[in-house]
């Protein structure tokens, strides 16, 4: 039984210029049972091919669809063989799956009624081998559902649909297709709409427009009708440019004052020899000002960064692509190393992977992926995932619970197996099965339980699902909330006092977190529980919800992150050394300045790398960041380039305002909630591409030098560094903790 999702009558074919030859028919969207929405069929049936009874039923159904959004099952009596109709009716009837359509041109009717609206279907040539579907014409004045809606719109004194476009029959079809799958409007030709476009299709339809805008930015082609809008855009852009200039002026003024107040600052000899300046620098009041000025340095660094970030945010929100592109281009000192395509691909992150697009990537028969894994990861890396519901499906693949080449049946079997295995693991630490070889092991176990319970009760309590430590996770009755000095209550105070008074975890979601961490303690006995694991577990549980699935996702995540928690800290130490080398190569001026400030070891980056920036960003941002990292699209250590982007973004503030270790440490500790993850991801990608080009060029030059007999070694080049070379690898770096013994640090 097929379900009719859309029905529109009085859709005509115009085989000749003579109106008497016009062929009236019905345009349908149908979906067979157990089929996905993107497999819906667009069908055109001439009225001449239908009986009077079938026409009557279709008209009734058209009226229902027009008034009720819920479609009802319907089967046309004496089912029609569309293949025969296509072959025998001279193209009068046809059908095509939405998945076989590349784009549709919706041509609206003339406002003065000279011509009717129409649509042109452009099939995917590699999938659709049939004839070119004919142009369909919507005679709105004859279609009952269209005329009824026009009457309602006119009665409400609004002849436009929800998209502020003048309503006509084709709008209904476009809206219905948009409900079933992705439909994107072209910025080049507004009448063309891409059906389920690939990421390259989106880039081509958008980037050409942006590129043209960029190339023609100096041409004054403003029409009088749009002059007011353009003038306002220019004014807003000018306003933010002025604010940026103010920040720059403040920076330069600060540098000048620094040169007076800081004894170690480089001062020109002509100034040093100035007798008046010498007296001024030795004045006790000036020295006091210098001490007070340290806190002002940090404030000014934060202020200038904030102005710059707000300017960039405004430019992105208002689609001032040229300005933002130029800012990035100048900030990263990009010359000819990267192509326009590489730069634009990094900048265009406005196309998230949607549920409709995700569903269309899988074969309808066996549930296997129909495209390459790299194509899916490209979507995720450059656009992220549309919502948490989709994350619940995709993260299982990114965290390797499911192989990318698995079928739907295989994934069902994996679910059943992993759920059973998790239940078995939980049994091993239940009271009935738990046994210890000696007192030391029992003491270690109890200590682990205490640490887990303590950290779970402090984990992301600002989130609604973890906020209240009650049996149902809901706020306790008002009479049970402790009052503060002002007799007012807050969830935070209620949580704190409740948790201090009772060591038990009662919130069902917190209990799930606790169970998962205890089970992982049994699963990975050598590592056990280490502080910081709750930060890694919480976002996964928020998405997955199910305890067993969260556990296995967390386990695979910990395979990557375990080296951060090794007892000898060798794993995180190796990453810090790699970051130091990376900064020396990519940001040499900043590296030199940090060395002078006793911060060359980048100690202030330690916490960010340890838990992948979990405490610097909001939960929603962290989900975007982590799913980008999990793709390993460019590198399995892309978190280091993200950290490099943070350093690069803040480099001018550091160079111009901060000159002591404690100032730099304070500045980075105060970055929480002030960073734009999307902008940083753009910078991280471009920094990686620049790094990759530099490494290849150095390697090529090294080979050329090696082939010359007169060459002599002048030292180790960055391309010879094992740490930097490893950054180009997509293979995850896995390091496990050694065998735990009684003498191990607990």
C-alpha cells in the first residue's frame, strides 16, 4: 500500500503552443510502506489515464491534504503500470524518485497573469536513465486546493506563504519535498533548488557567489533600489572596523607605555640617553604605577580580544564574507600557500549534516553506506551535526561501535552483543561476585569508589538532567529546599547541602554515570578511574542516554584519551612537546616571546589538552568540537591544531600586553566562555593546511639538497622531527597504562 503525501490537480503538459493541446493531470508524491522519506516517488498521471472514480478520489484526497497536514494511506483502484504509460503515452505519464533528482527549477507565475507557474526537473544523469521529464505547468485558477488557499490568504490580507514569497501551486510541492529531504536554494539562480545536495554541490552553488563578491568587492555596482541596504551594511562594517582600529590604537599606546614602565623592554638608545626619561623611570611613583599596571595588562588584553571577536562574529552573522575572509587571511599570514578552494572550504561551515541527508546516505535494502566514509566525515568536519538526535546515531560510528561498512542487521547484532557484555561486566562488581585477594586491593577498590562518587556529584551540575540529586532527577518540593540567609533558595545551594549531608548519589542520570565509571574501572583495571574522566563521559551520556551504549562509546573514546591519564604523564608530556615544536614552527614570534616570559613550555595549555577543552566551552560547543576531532579528517591529533589556533587568535594580545608568566596564566584561565569554537576550527584547518604545505616543501628541498654532493648538514629541519611528522597521520595514537601493582600510584 502506497501513501499519498502530496496531490495537486490541474497540472498541465504543454506539448504544443496551442492551448487546445494542453494535457491536464495530477502531480503526486507517494511513498511505499517501509520506505524512507527520501525514497518518495514523484508521479505525474494524465486525467485521461484515470477513471472517473479515481479522479474523484484524488480530488477528495487533495482537499484533505490541503486542510490536514497528516497524510492518509490511499491505493488507486486498478493500479497503473507506469512503465507502460511512459512507453505508450508519448511521455504523458512519468515517475521519478526524489533520490534521482539533482535539482528542480521552480518558475513562479507572472504577477500580471501573462503566464502560469511551472517547474523543470533535472535528474541525476548517473542514476536516471529515462527520458527528460517534461515541463509541468500549474494552472492555479483551475486547481481547487490552490484557489482555496489563495482565498484564505487574501482574506487574511496576506498573499504570501511562510517564506514571504508570492504564493502559487508550486510552493506547496516545494514545501512538501523540503519536509521529506534536504532542499537548498541556489544563491546563483534563485529559481533552482538542489535536492539532497552533496557537500561539493553546496560549495559550488554558494562559493561561486561568495568568490564573485570577493573578486568584485572594489567595483561600485550598487543599484539605486538597493543603495539604502548597501549603505547600512557599509556603515555597520565601518563601525566594527573602527572598533577594531580602537583596539589596535589601544594596543599601540600600551606598547608605548610599556616601553617606559618596563625596565626590560627594548628602548631605543636615544631614549635611554635622555636624562629626563632616566629620572622618570627611577621615580618611586612610576615604579608603583608599573606594579599596578600588571592587572591592567590582562584587562586590556581581554578587552582587545573581545572587540576583535565581536567584530568577526558580526561579520559572520551578517554574511560579510569578504571582511571575515580578509581578517583570517591577514591573521594567518596566508600568501600563496593555499588555493582559493582550500580557503573557501575552510570558511564555509554553514552546511550541517541533517537527518534527511544522513538517511539518504544508506542503502534502502541492506542498510550499508552508499558513499565513501571520507564524504560523510567531510560533512561532519565542515558542518557538524544538525541536532542531538542525529548525534545519537552518528557518534556510534565515529567512536567505532559500528564499522562504517556494516549492514543494518549487523548493527542490530552488535547492539545485542554489547548490551549483554556490559551486563556481564556490571555483575563482576556486584556484592555477590566481588572478591578481593588481600586488604590492599579492597582498600584500593573502596578508594576508587569514593573518588568516582565524589566526582560524579560535581559533574556538570549546571545541566538540567544532572542538576538535582533526587530520585527522579526533578527539583525537590519547595519545603525541602534549604533556605539561605535571605530566605531564598537556589538549585545550586540545594545540591551542595544535599550532597554534603548524604554521600549517596540519587539522581538516576548521575547513577548511570557512576555505574559506567565503576564498570570501566573493572574493564580497564590497570588504569582504573582518574580525575577528569567524568568530563569526558558526561557529553557522551547526554547524547546516548542508554547506559550500555554510553559505556562502549566511552570505552572507545578512552582508547584515544588514555595516554592523557598515564601515571607517569608521558602521554600528555609528549603532546606538550609536540605543541612546543609546532608553535616554534608556525608562530615563531609568539614562541620567542613566551620563552622570555618563562612560558615557553606552554604549561597553561595543559588543562585544555587534558580533557579536550571541556572546561573552556559550553556543552553544545564541546559536542561540535569533539565530533570534529573524532573524524580524524586531517589528523588524529587535530586537537593540537585547535590549541594552536587558540594561541594564534590570542597572539597579538599576548605580544602586546603580557610579559610575565603569571599574567599569561591568568589570561588563559579567564578564557572560559569567551572563545568562538567555529572561528577557531576555521583557523585550525587553515593552520593545518599551511603546516602540511610547509612540511612538504621542506621535505622536497631536503631531498634536493641531499642529492647535491656539495651539500653539508646544517642541523635538523622541522620536516625531520618525528613529532611534527606524526601530526600528518590520521592513525590514532593508542597508549595503554602498564600493569598495575601494589606500588603503583593510586
